[in-house]
């Protein structure tokens, strides 16, 4: 990434700090509201080269899903949804970074249930802070919308009067803090 956006990021490997990061999602429920959830077990890196080129890799343990409803979370882990036993991780690997004003767009390949599709993340760069004695940290917020059916999550749960229990569009929202590794 050779933009003004990364000039504040020192070349090197920046690791996601899961304690200060959230990988969340929302999906339409009963056609009138949204269910929100998050994954609690994930890791990843942002690598900034000396030339400013960047790459990002993230792994999400799908069995760490929580929507604050144990019954629903158990169902989401089954073959109806994530099939966590056979496909324990979802992954994201960047394929390109583009400038978008003071922020950027990250293109990549997202894999769920063994199905890989291109996605584009709109990323807001929140800046770099010297940290609290452990080295610099940087913050980002990112969003994208995917269609669950594109990834083989095709369960239909129709409502008797039309519509469905869950929508097809999933909004992924990431609030990520990364720390420069020594």
C-alpha cells in the first residue's frame, strides 16, 4: 500500500489485538429487525512492506459465534449454517488495497464453508497511537455486505404469511486494533 494512508504505519507486521477488536455481523430477522452477533476467536495480520505495499490475512473460528442466544448459536454452528465441525474457520486474504480519500478500500477473498468469493471492504483508518509501553497500535473500522447464499448457506426458513425468518444479506462490521510486532 503506497498511499498517504499508510505513511503513519511503520513497515512490519501488525497483529490483530483480539482483546481490543470486534468482528461483528448483522442480518435481517423476521423481515422487520436485525440480529447482531460477533465472533470471539480470531487472529490476523496486516503486513506493511518497506515500499508501502500491504497485505492482510484473517482467520475466524466460526464455532466462536455468539448472538447472545445459546439455542440460536448452536444452530448457527450446524450444517444448516457454518457447518463448524467440517469447516472450522472462515478466512480473508487481501488481494489489493486502493486509496479512498484519507481511507482505503481492501479487495480480498473471503472463504466460508470452503467457498471462496471476492469481497470488498470499505476501511476507515483511525490512526496510529504510540501505545502504552508495548509499541505502536493502529485502528481501523471496516464494513462490507455479503450474500450468505453465495457461500453455500442456503437454508430457507419461510414465514407462513410470506418473507423469511432470516435475510440473505449479511453486513460484516469490523473494529480492529493492530499492534506492531517486534
